[in-house]
DNA sequence: TCGGCACCTGCCTA
DNA sequence: ATAGGCAGGTGCC
C-alpha cells in the first residue's frame, strides 16, 4: 500500500501541502491531488494523466531486487509504501539547484516564493495555487526579481540554468532517453549543478533509477549502516564521488536509486530531522 | 587530482 | 538578546 506521508516527506519533492488525508502538489504547469484513502488515483487540475508514483516500475519486483541485506530490508519494511516520484523535469532541475548547501525549510520557502512571484495563479477545489514558472519566464526575469525569492548566491545559477533550457542548450526531455553518464555530463555543464544535484535531477525526473545522490546524509548513512563496506571518505572529490557511486550501483543494481531514498529517509528520521 | 575556502539566507543554539 | 553555526554543495584557486 502506497504511503503518501513517507513518499512526500522524504526530501525528494518540495511543493506539496497536506490537508487532512489529501495532498496537493505543484507539478510544473499543473496541480496534482492525491488522497491517502485511495492513493493510486492521481487527480490533476488540467485533467492530464500522470504516472506520478512510477507504477510502471513494478514495485514488488524493485523491492525484491534491492533487498540485498538486512539494512535495506529493515528500511523497506519500516517505510513500506514509500515510492520514488516521477517529477516534472524543469521544476526538479531548478529545485535541486536551489537545494545546494541549504536546508529543507529554506528550499521549500524559496520555491514557494519563486512560484508565487512568477507562476500562474489557479484555483483548484476552492484552493489557490501558483504553478511552477517555465524556463522562458524565469530566464526573462531580472536578477533582482529572482533574488527577491531568497535564493542568495544561487540566483545567478537559477537564471542561467533557465536560459540554458529556454535556448535548448540543454534538453531535459532528450536526457530522459540518454544513458546515465551522458545525462550526468550534460547536467554538470550547468553552473550550480555538480554530481549530487545531477543525480537528484536524474533520479527524480529523468528516468535514471540507478542515479544515487551522495550528500552528507548519505555519507553518514553509509558510515553508520555499512561500516567498511564501501569507499566512504569524509569529503567527496569528483573522483571519489564516482568511485563510490560505481560501488553502490554495482552492489544495489539498476534500482539503486530506490535504496538511496530508503536510506536517506531512515537516517534523517533517526536523527529526528524535520521535513 | 586534492584540499581549502567562500558563499546567500534564515533558522537554531549556546 | 545576539553572535556564530549550520544546512540534501559547488566553484575556484
């Protein structure tokens, strides 16, 4: 049974709000509604259909494949029903550029401000929402307008990254069809995107279930749960990031990204971090 | 290739 | 109360 609380409050997505059993989320130029009492059904503002929860992955098979050891078995049991979301690529791309060296509360606040300032206002089920602005909208905004959303030094990254999408210098739809390494190399050409942010964008919106974002929490998780098992150093240089990523990909397999999500959820929860 | 450091902002802690 | 620390990193030297 799909669990919305675990899925949405696991750091993979930011612009969702809960109203009782119902959750509303901004999904690019659309608003989505899901209900814990019938979570498989995704209702959208536009009427468009989405496979938001990656039902096409065959979740039971994924769990069987990634359950390599007692740690992952425990995590999948404790957070049963958590899924990876298939997000809107551009919103995901901007979201994780904004996430760098920040925290969940700040990230959410900045993204809300960005949507409120530049996104179209719509009413859905009597509630007001701001859609996520597109690349054209953000790239044509001024630096000071973008900066007013509290992005700090990430302002110039968000502006240039939007321009790169608008101009076609980077094509997110094309990257869905590319292999992992090609997509990663393309993303890392964008200022403000390094290995970790690229992995997030790929895992959450570009169909790369073998992307495995490595951040300070994941290093902590690997250190605690797999002492000595992988090549984990205090700091991750470019080289060490790739070595560790390869080890994890090799060990956990083609759905390694699901493992990252479970381990991230588990280590954050055990440190009582808020979402 | 590696280590060290600066960096917006806002919340949290001592 | 208020300075200093820290946050899902990245770029530059």
